[in-house]
């Protein structure tokens, strides 16, 4: 039995909107990361203080898929107009390789962190 053409068209329409929404949220997250990089002269952000924050508050630490494993995100930098991530398994992991849900997870943690601290600018807690 064939799928009703109206149902199929409805699915295709909704699916296209879903894909465009995913692209829009990924662009928004990348723009957040670019803004953070532009706070520093080096255009680089080390996430060690964010890792400590995640441990202290019981938050999951962001990881990216890398080949068949997950790799911890150690930092990111702005190169030209692209974000390049330093992950546990690669010092130069391009933003285009990162899945949308992983970028969202990273930005969610950064937004929580930034309610108390400013990533890349203000020290976390009583670090030396």
C-alpha cells in the first residue's frame, strides 16, 4: 500500500524545517564560540577551568565523536572565520566535523558557566 501523497508531502515539509532548524542552532552556537574567542588576544580558549566547574557541579563534560570513540574537548580557537577545536585525540578538529548535538551540549555548559564566570577572562573559583 502506498503512502498517501499528502502525508508524504507533510513529512518532507516538516523534515526540511527540522534540518534548517538544526543548521540555524549550529550557526548560533558557532557564533557564541567565536564571540568567546574574540575576548582574548590569542583568540584561543582553554577549557580546563570549565572542566573543574563541571566536576564541582556534577555536570557532564562535553565530548565530541572522533572516529569510533568519544574525545574530551580541551579548548577551541578562532582561525580565520572558523572554530577549530582541540580535543583529546586531535589538536585541530574542524567545526564542520562536529555534530550539531555535540556543539549544543558544549554551548549549554558554557552558558551555565557564564552565569557565574566569564570563560577565557575571569578565573574560576580560587585557582592560583
